[in-house]
């Protein structure tokens, strides 16, 4: 699975990505997980299975959903508590559920 996280500059989500990668590795899952800025995210939608948006840019949800709909990519805002606590396991589970329900 290819999971893309997006925030204003792609920097603040890097710790969440690291925790998600650790959780996936512990579960024996070989996922590609990375964080990018908004413009890069728009350009990579054709190559991802799910897009998660940092809570600090949740105002981007609707425009990103519209852009992602062309590629049938589910989009959601990361839970603020999970994001703040860098709960990689919870964010990973959220991404997996979005893909399964899509």
C-alpha cells in the first residue's frame, strides 16, 4: 500500500510517518509511507492508495478530495490526538480502513 501524508510544508508529518513505518514493520507490512507538501501531494495522487491530511491543514480536505476523486483515492484528516501523540499505529489503522472501505 502507498500512503501519502500531506501538510503545509511536508515537515511536521515526518515524525508521524516514522511511527507509522515502525508500526507497519512490526506488523510485517511492506508499505510505502511518506509526507509531502500540498502541491506535491496533488501531483502524486495517481500513485497512492490513500491520502491523509494533517489536522493543521484540515481546511484542505474538500479541495484534496476533489483532486483525489479522479484517481479514486480516499482522503481523510488525521485524528488530532493521534497526530499530536505521533500514534503511528492508530494512523496506520485509519489509512488501512480507508483503503478497505473505498
